[in-house]
């Protein structure tokens, strides 16, 4: 059903979907996994990190963390 949309203000859209108005299908799919230890994701011009003992466990016991599937194979005439 058509709609009238007024003024909008978008500040941030990360990893997702943003739709204004009618949409037949919205299905963003994807997965990521990050592992970082102490002081691993620091950003800046001058960083001094002192980690005497820091261990990040990265043992993977499961085969699939999060499955991502698309509904596209199940739709016809798309």
C-alpha cells in the first residue's frame, strides 16, 4: 500500500537494512566473528599498551556458530 513519508534524518546505519516505503523483501544476511585480546582493537595516533599476561581463548568446539540462509531460493519470479 503506498504511503507518504515525511522528512527523515538518518544518523547511522551499521550492518543492516534501512527502507522507507513499500518493500517486497528485506533479508540482509551475513555473519562475522571477531576475537581480540586485551588492547587488541585500540585506535589512535599514540597508543601505549602494557599487558603483562593476556590470553584470549579462541577454541572453537562447534562446527557452525550461526547459520545464515537466504529465502531467495524459495521465491519465484524475483
